[in-house]
C-alpha cells in the first residue's frame, strides 16, 4: 500500500469536494490502495452493488461476512457478479456483526462496512464486552457533505450514534471531527457549535454547552481547530446573515465542521440537505480502532462508494503510522 504521507500534497483550507460523483474525495483516497474491509451482512442488492463498485474503483478489498446461501441468492437475483470475493459463512446477522468485529480486532481486516443489518446490531458488537474495537475515545459519526449553495464542503456531527450527548461527550465528538478534518488535509478547521440561537440562554442547555466548548478550545482542551458557538445555522454558513446579526466570528459564514446539539437535529439536517438541498455526502464512524462505514438503505450508490473512500483514507493512514 502506498504512503502519500499526511496528505501534504492536498493540504488546503477546504475539505475535499464531493461534486462530480465525489471525484475529489475519490482521487484523494486512491493512493492508499485497496483496504481490506469486512462487509457485514450485505444481504440486499444495494449493499452488494456498492461493495462491488467500490472494489472495482480500487478502494476496498472486500471480505463478505454473511450467510453464504443468502448472499449468493441475492447476487444471482440481482445479476451481481461476486467472483473472487471470499465469503465468511455465518448463520445470521448477529453472528455476522460479531465475526466482523472479531476480524477487525485481530487485524485481519482494516475497516468494517455495514450491509443490510440494523446499525444498532453492528454497533452493539463494536461496543460489546469482549475484546473489540473500543479505544479511549468516544465513538461518534461524521458526515462529509457538499451542498451546491455553500461554497465549501463541511462535516456534520453527530447525526447517527450519540443521541443526546452531554458536555463531556460533545467535547469528544468535536475532537473526533477535528481529527477527521486533519486526516483530510484541513489543519485548522473552523468549528461551529450549532444551536437555535447565537446567544447564550440559561434556559437552553445547548447554548451553555456551546459557550463552554468555545472556551475549552481557547484553553487547549480542544486542539487543532478554531471553535465558536453558540451559532445558529444561518450565521454558521452565511457571512451576510452573520453581518446582519452583528456577529463577529472567525467561524461564521465559513464553517468546516457543524456540531449539532443532538441526534435528532443532526439526522434531520443531514437528510434535508441531501434530499431537498441536493447535497452529496459520505459518512464514517470515528473513535474506534478501525473506520466503520454505516450505510442507510436509502443511500445512493455514490454515497456508499464515497464512504468507502473515506474508510480507505483513514485505514491507510493508520497502517502508515505503524509501518
């Protein structure tokens, strides 16, 4: 596997663009070569198709972990050629999740990809009591998003795993997103802590957390980024909105990372941007020993492939650090 270094050739002040079927992100991932990935229970056509397309694009070297007969039946019915892809035969989805985590914990694979099982089922195996994939970090999820109306790609966190994080948990979630931005070549990302308003309100816990996170960044408890909040969504992404409200901030209007107050706000924001705003997106789980691609049944194939590219970048960098 090639080592392009810490993305020095791509160091810039903007996350990789996703337009043109994610061309820039895919190009960024290509030097890392195919990463060995366990595809957990891909027992529907979209999962198998995305896996095959990501393999053909050169981002993953897949190992299917699923009931063999079920996978082959889906492939036959869908006209998907699985020639050359090994299958680790397990009886059901729960066993597939456990086996995938086991393979990753042993170092047999460098990443995991969710197939057609539920997210809770896979993540329960990841955080289970047996020796697995947990580190000292909080586990969180980041979406990499590009919207036509906004001039730069950005990360949204956490819209998939942490339901109602407290201040300590939000601090860890923010640091995970900062670390991901660094991995993608943005060494000083601008982080907006989103709330319904841009002023501190004692009746709104999210604004208190946002102010605390901003001060924590000032004191070095969050590192490698410029953090500001509370910021409402409009002034986080619009300089004119910030000016109209009299907000002076190095983050307002040019945020690279949007931190939502809870999973409901994040999930609605991410899906609205994709299905109404025409956003392109990719997603990855952070804070674990290996990157995990969480897919949704509604995800487009392009999004699934882009998420595999994100996994290839993170897994490739991890291998480079220990080699």
